C-alpha cells in the first residue's frame, strides 16, 4: 500500500499549509509508515492511504517518488 505523508521538515516548526511537504511511502499500515520515518526530523501532520484512483493521479506528478 502507498501512503502520502504530509509533514514539516523540522519538529520545531509549527504546521503552516504553505510550508507543508509531502512524500510517498510504501508500507503495510499507518503505524508502519510512522515507524519508518521515526528517525527523520519530520513533524508529521497527516498520513493518508491512497486508493487506486488517487494513486494514479499522484503518479502524474513529476515529483512522485515512493520510499520504501
């Protein structure tokens, strides 16, 4: 399953929509995503499971790259 993660680059940053970054992670669950990213300094705002149609849309972006 592919998850879209919305985050700030630093845990000290207050979430601001204009500064929110995204990345895509292949994982079995939301918990697994958070475990994979726990060593990064990210302030994770939201983790979203992508359904097939949403995933197809995201793949059209030139920035689409899945981390495993």
